[in-house]
């Protein structure tokens, strides 16, 4: 029973729960950014460079072998460098989006820190000591 209790304490620590939430939100954010890149950014880029779909770019090492009935007996062997280009562009856009989000959060934090806090009101002891000092000066 001790091991179960220890595991429960470990799993319910704030850091573990925060990390789990961050991973889940990060996964969802990754899907959003991937969709943004694939569905919004890449079509105009492909259009600008002549309708090239990066995922279709490949260097064929060996063509597929097809028998008389039209069935593929041996698959094509190719280096899919277009997928690499697409993944690299996805990474750059995702990294830039995360950079901008963190930069925005940091600037908001600096604004909060820059706002000077009002000095705390003097305690009763300080007020009493001030009055005593003023009386002694007279």
C-alpha cells in the first residue's frame, strides 16, 4: 500500500499535472499550426513557385515493378526530399509562432513588473516611533 500512496503523491504533484496539461495543449497547438502551414501558407507558396507541391518532390532510385495484370509486385524506391522540405518549412513556421508567443508573454510580464507598487502603509510601530521622534525634536 505504501508504493501506491507514493505513486499517488508523485502523480498529483503540481509540476507533473502542469507538465501533462502543457503536453496536451502543445499537441493541440501543433495540430493547429500544422493545419495552418499545410492549408493556408503552403498553397500560395506552391502557386508562386509554379504549382509545385513539395510533398510530391522525390528522387526515384528504382521504379516500381508492375506485372501484366497491372498489380505492383515491387514498390518504388525513392528519396522523398519534398517531405523533408515541407517538414523543414513547418518547423520554421512553428518555431517562429512559438517565438512570437513567448516574446508577447515576456513583454506582458515586463509591463506588470514595471508598474511600481505603492509603498506599504507604515505600521503602528513606525507611526508611533515617528510621533515620538517629532516630539523629541520639539
